[in-house]
């Protein structure tokens, strides 16, 4: 299809989406129920994705795995941006900047820097190589079937971890749009994922992702511009949010000194102390709580209390931990949470302060500031190398017509991504301004309805409880999870519900677009690298594509089952995937392109060492993962590095192992050295 026809079709699509939003806005003013607006956004957008998937269906391997290698750079850049701007970026980035302030910019710097690494070090050479997967490159470069298996297995692990976060985001957004339960929302949204990638593979995913990018960027920019006009009178939030930042700093100081806030902080500290006391002797504390709960039920029954009171008491008893291990994990989480809310601003770092703590304060404050700087740098590095090692992203650059077009499409990717990245910091400041000025201090009986609606979905995501009994909401009484900041932003800013629906549709597009790419990466690793290349090289083209579709369905259902258990926040899960990808793939890919002395033994040692070191640190440093494998005690951190930045240890360990083993083992064959020379000099195939 010519570029002219593509331009015309997607311009018509974008205008149609704008018309839909305007029509729903007018219908809302005339009384259209909110539920119908949500169903319309969900149904209309998923229907478009389904139509594209059906029209692009194929059984041809080159079309299914790499879209026939004829995607124009502009559209490949747009598709890569959609593939990249996952639920973590669309939903989680603004929330992280809201919660962390300056420190959250590590995500913007790391992800942007990662694309520079992709453009300079990896994407053009993978396109020059011209196969289907990262496993293909590793196997051909190092002449090793074992490396293909390790590469495919690592790609499946990285993509699956990342995929779980996207499916979780899909469930969250579908719940917001339709009012369905979270678990039901996960599987309803899953249908939207499968309809894009199941029939047409990379061909369908590419053209669907272009449409999804248009929806998500409109959904992101429109409400932020609206909020900017409301707060500052200017429609360019990227240029004017500095004045809001200074006003926000003044409001933060007011809240830190507010007597009601101090009272609420004291209540949280009492709860933290109680949790610490229970942790001193977990079995005894659990037995006492269970005995008290049982006695309370017995007393109510003896007094012939109302059925509602008895049922409430029985519900509280049933909610108690069943085992000491479960109690310890729950109380440790409670201790961390309550300790955070006992801090000024509920533990939020003042927005203009670079890191928590004070480099000129007490020894503990200096240590905290120093740890903040280390984690900032570590996170930037992990996100950079992780970006350059993500299988689903690197596969995107196999789809261009030439090496030069691969470089050009990376540049376009950066352009399209920066539209969002430059806006997210402004959004975080404006949302925090609304929370601190409009929400905090509101009477509980006048709180907006959307707070109660989200509280019914999951109180852990959003809740408001009058702890000090003064009838007004303090910041310490509001629990607003970072994952919800973007989704509640329109209603928080007083915008029409149709804008909330549009934002949810944009978030759904972001989650679906990345989930499509991840599912395809998983199914390609299983069907192409493991089945076709390692088990049955004689498999027909139709059989390979059919098997890929079946495996894609299985991976989607498995990810949905894990996501339904409500894992940790989206951004934390995704960041762990970046550390795993960087630790496993980055040293081997870069050495495979630029170092002729790298051999198969070194590459294998580097990949396995990086992966193992990264996973070990993740499991010893993350409380939930420790509990999963039965490790007792609190999380163990090295240099206070957070588990999300485990790649800080995995990448150097993998690179060192690769270099040492390559130098201590046989020199690569002449064929391997010539392969590197040809890879770096050959014209595009």
C-alpha cells in the first residue's frame, strides 16, 4: 500500500475518533449514562482493532513474524512507540512522577537513553542480519544451538513478566470503563489483545499499533491541555507548569505544618508501632488476635446482636491471617505502609526536592539522600540497557525495508515517544496541585462519587477514611495508588466523564499494543526458536504459524491468570523485566556485534551469569518474592539498591563473565570473525 493511502486512512481514523469523543460528550450533556459511554469507548476501539486484525490475517511466516519487512519508517516508528508506551508508561509514569517528584525522572532519562543505545548499537545490525528473532541472531553469530535455547527461554521470561503487567493494566482499565469486576475485566480485555495478534501476527499488530498510538496520544494530551488551561490559562503545559511547581512547594509546606495532618500522622505512627510489636512474636500475636475475634463473635451472639453485626464480626475473623508466615508477611507490609503514612506528606518526596532525605541534615538523612542518588543512577542505567535488550522491541526493527530505514524508524520512535515524555512531568505537577488544593480539606460527605466507585473496585488502590474524626479529608487519610493517578485525573480536575472514558480508552490502547507485541515475542520464541529450529526443522510454513497462534493463546491465558492475582504496581513489575532483559541480552548482543573475539562459550556464560545474578538479587531484595520462596526475615539490599534495579549487578556480572570466558577459551573461527565484519559492513539484504 502506498504512503499516500496510509496517510489518508490514518488521518480519517484519527478524525473519526475525535468525532466519536465529541458526539459522546454531547450525549453526556443530554443524559447518556456513564456506563454507556464506557461501553461505547471499549466496544468501538476494540472493534477497530478486530477489523484490522481480520483484514491483516496471514499464514505466511515472513508476514506473520516480521510483517513482510516492508513497513515504512514513519509507521514503524509509530508502531514501536505504541509497542513501547505500555500501561507502565501511560498509567504508571505520571503516577510515579506524582509520588516521587524529581526522582521519577529516572524513568524518562533511562527509557529515552535506551532508544539511543538501540539506534547506535543494535537495531541496524539486527536488520542487517535479517532473520526473525534474537534467538536467530545469537545462534547464527555464535554457531550455537544452546545459545538459541537460552535466548529463547530468556525472551519468554522477560516478555511474560512484562506481559503480566500489561494484562493487569487491561483489567484495571476495563473495570473503569465497564464497571465489571477486576478479574472479569482482565479476561474481557484479553479478548481485545488476542483479536489483534492471533490472526495476523506482526502484520496485524503493526497496523493495529499505529491506530492505538493515535488513540493513546490524543487521550493523553487532550486532558492535560484542558487541565493546563484550567490552572494556568495556557494550552502548553510543558512550558508553563513551572509556575504551578512553585505554588505546589508552598502548599506542601502548609500541609507539613497543618495540625490536623500532624494528628493523622500520629495515628499512623501508632499503627506502625502496633505492627512492629506484633512482629516481635508473630505466633503469639496471631493467636491473641484469633482468640479475640472468636470471643467477639461469641459475645455478640450471646447478646443476641443484630445479624449485620454478627456477620461483620465473622467477616473480620475470617480476614485474619491463617498461618504465622502469612501473618508476618501481612504485618510487614502494614508496618511499611503505616510508617510511610506517618511521614510528612504521607511519605511523598517534596516535588522540588531531588531525593528523599537531606544531604546537609542528620546522618540518617544524609544516608537517605545518598541512597536516593545511587538508586536514581542505577535505575537510569538499568532502564537504558533493558530497553536495548527487550525482545519484543528489537523484533520491531526487523520489519523495515532496509538498515537505513531501521535507523530512521528509531528516530521516529523517539519523536512520537517524546510527545508523551515531555508532558508527563507537567501532568504529575498539575494532578498533585488538584489533590492538595481541591481534594484535601474537603468534607467527607462532599467527596466526589468517583472516590467511592474506585474504593469499591479495590481499597488498596484508592480509599479515604476519616481517621481523626474531624469530618474533613487530610492528605494522610487519602490512599491514592500511583497506578490510578492518570485514570482519575480527568474527574479530579472536574472534566466531563467523556474525557475519563477517552483516557481509559487510551490506557487500554497502550496496554493492548504492548501486550500484542509481547505475546508475539513469546509465541515466536516457542514456535520458531524452540519448535522449528530445535525440534522439527521440516515443519511446514502453515504448521509453524498455526502452532505460533496456539502458543500465543496459551501464553495469553497464563498471563491473565497471574494478572488476576493483582501483582505489585505496574511500574515495579515492568522495571524488573527491564533488569532481566538488560542482564541477559545486552552484553551478548553488543559483544556479538562489536567484538570479534567473543565466542559461544563466553556468550553463554555471560547470558547465564547475568540472568542468575539478576534473579538472585530480585528474590533476596523483594519482600514478596522472598516470601514466595520461603526466605525468612526482611529484604536484604546491597548499597540500598532497590530490587527493580537488579540489573546494576546482573549486567556487569554478565559482561565480566563473557569477557573472561571468551579470553580463556578457544579463539572464534574464521567464519565467526568474518560474520561480524560482514554484519557491520554489508548493505541491507
